[in-house]
């Protein structure tokens, strides 16, 4: 049986998601299930860690409609972040990275439309849902834990 690490080690990338969005929670669970090497760590946009990273990359701290990926000191948002995550998952999901050839403006129109409707379609939760101890170890909550991801 695998035990949760006592000290959180930084993953290769940090994903910032809306901690109150049911869709974002499901997406986080999906990424965890398809990331056997645990390359990703997660933080809620609303958390001290999320707010710290948003400020460090000059992103609006009140914009909860975005998905952010921090990797190797670079910040990716919205559809580009989502496609870069898919590229690193196991299975056939990396094939969807080919959509990167579409103009970002077009991709983000679709992204923004889904983001605007997500609460109505999927609902809202009070806090981020990472239910078990192993998954909990992937969650970064405090600003100090996010420091390795800030350029």
C-alpha cells in the first residue's frame, strides 16, 4: 500500500483550478487518474498558493474562469494550458495536442464559453475535492509550497 509523502515534493508542473467548480474538480481527478508518474500538483485559484502564483505571473487574482499551468517557469492559460496537460497524460489523450494548430483566439472562445456555463452545467462545491490521502498529497495550499513554481 502506497503511503502519502510526509513532505510534498514539487511536481514537474502546477495546475491552478477553480476550487469551487465541480467540472474543475472532475478534470483534476481525470488528470490524476491519467498521470501515473504524478507530474502534476494542484492548487485552487482561491487558495493562498493560487493567489501567490497568479500575482507572481501578473494574472488577475479575481479571474476564476481560467485554467493555469506553470511548467519550467512558464505560465500557460486557458486552452493552451489544457492542451499542454493532455499532451503529458497516458493513453491517447496526447493526440488532442494537435488542436494547438488552431488559432488561440478560436480555441479560447470555446474555452470561455464552457467556463461561463460550467457552474450551471456541473454545479459548485464548497471546496476542492481531492478525497484520499494520496491525492491530498498532490494539493498545494500555502504560498511557501508554491514558491518552487514561481520564476
